[in-house]
C-alpha cells in the first residue's frame, strides 16, 4: 500500500472518531488544543492556531486574499479565517479523504461560506491547478507527506510573489539515534499516525530552500500544549491489556501513536512549532 493510500485510510477510518472523541466536536476541529497567552476556554484553545494564522492573513495586502489549506480536515480553519479576516478571502482546502471533503462541503453550506470556500479531494504532493495564493498552510498535516521536498515544491508553485507558507506541526528536536527509548517511541508515533515527514527544523528549512522559500518565523508552541490530561493516562492504561489493538487496529494504533507523541514531547525529543516561510 502506498503511503498516501495509508494516510487516506487513516482519515477515512478515524475522522468521525476524532471529531466525536477528540474534544473538538463543537468547533469541528481535529487538531490539538493550544493554551497560549490569553486562552481561557477549550474553544479558544482549539482556535489559538487559527488566531496565529489570522495574523498572517491580515498582513496580506491582496483583496481578496487567496488561501490554500494543505490538509484541510473538515474545513474549520478556512471557515474561521474567512469569518474573521479584515479583508475578503477566497479559500481552497485540499484533503486525500473523501469523508473530510464531503463534511467540509456540508459545513460550508451550513455556515453560508460555500461561495468562498472550495474543497478538493487531492494529494498535496500532486496539487490540482489552483489560482495563485497569498497564504498556504498546513496544520498537523505536513508530517504525513511521503516526500518533504515534494511538499515544498508543490506549495511554493502555488504561492504568489511574497506569499507565505505556514507549517504548524510536530518536529524532531534531535537525531533519532540518540537512544533506544527515543527510537522506540518515535517509531510508535510514526506508525500510529502514518507519518512520512517527521524532521528537525534544520532539515525542514533545507527542504524549503530547495523550493526557494525562506524561513522568516520559528515559534515553539510546545509549552502551550495540555500534556498529561486524564484521557491521556486512560489511553496509556489501555495498552496494558493484552490484544487490545485487535479490537479496532486502525483507531487504537492511532491512540498508541498519540501516547508515543506525549512521551516524545515530554522528553523534549519532539517539539510542536509554527514555521513561516516566504517566497522571495
């Protein structure tokens, strides 16, 4: 099975579960809560990364601003940006999951945003033709890319001059060979979450340079994550039970990957960052 097909199956199988059990049902988000400065509610924690993206949108001088979400989930990020941006936006979301695309289209109609937001089932390593965009971004999606260099080439080709690409995702802090424990937990994370591009910031910057994109911002958001929630301890306890993954292999392995990520973040092996690149 190709890596892209594996990622597609992962989200086809899990998207509704992530929405139902991940805590973001009301906000229609499947990314993590980020409890940054001034955040006092769960809803605000889910939207914190949207606020960071909104700052990038509002610095654009285009009218309308063209947005491209590479790994759009069910569209919540684009909906937030279109509602709150200072200027009109035209938005395109890309996902390999037909379930996510169908859900995003339904939500766009329900929120009166169907005229602004289009959703396309496609692989971000082989993008369809889209108008030049001012801001492209991925929230917890870049790590799924089977080819990091190809991701940057495709993203850069869509950007207008001076356009920006934002990655909000997990990144290695050190070489995986540091210890047996690190190798084991990083491998669990990669397998459970179908990762193809878990790299250090330095390696990611090199990939971006190859596509003529320059790193202009590097923000470490790890300290704002809510690690060690009660549900996280419950998930860890699940895997003490023999044969537990046989009950629902795809979903439970994703939980095991999440447990491994918690360990990697706590140990400082992985960080959660926002990187901003600009097309010169």
